[in-house]
């Protein structure tokens, strides 16, 4: 998709192949070297699909149709936030050793 046309995607609503509302295109992920759209940055996401309604990057290859809205051919059933494991602080040796 030419970048000139791609800018018209910003603001469009995005739906899954099952017709569930995912969110709105807030921005585009662009490979400037290839002058190509690689993904849609979808914001204000549906909390039933994305934990915490966080913004997600949807690969452009998942897009099935573009018109008044965007329909995805694929989207995971639910996107969870990756938790970082908090390691315990190292125990200090007893004083005097």
C-alpha cells in the first residue's frame, strides 16, 4: 500500500474476522527503507480482546479488507500483558563474615 493512501487508515475502526471491535488505528508502523506499511498501531482497544485496553501493533499481513472499517483475517483470542518476573534481591551475608 502506498504511504500516501496509508495515511487515510489513521482513525479507522478495526474489527476481527468474527466482527468484534478491536480499536482504532492510531498510527502506522512503517519500514522507511522499503517505503512500506508493516503494521497498524491500534489504540483504545477492546478490553475483552486486549488486557488493560493497551495499544497493540497489528501486523499488516493480518489485514483482510480495508474500506469504511478495517477487517482482520487473524487476531489472537486475547492479548495478555507480559509480566516481568521480579527476582528476589540477593541476600546479604551476615555482618562480620
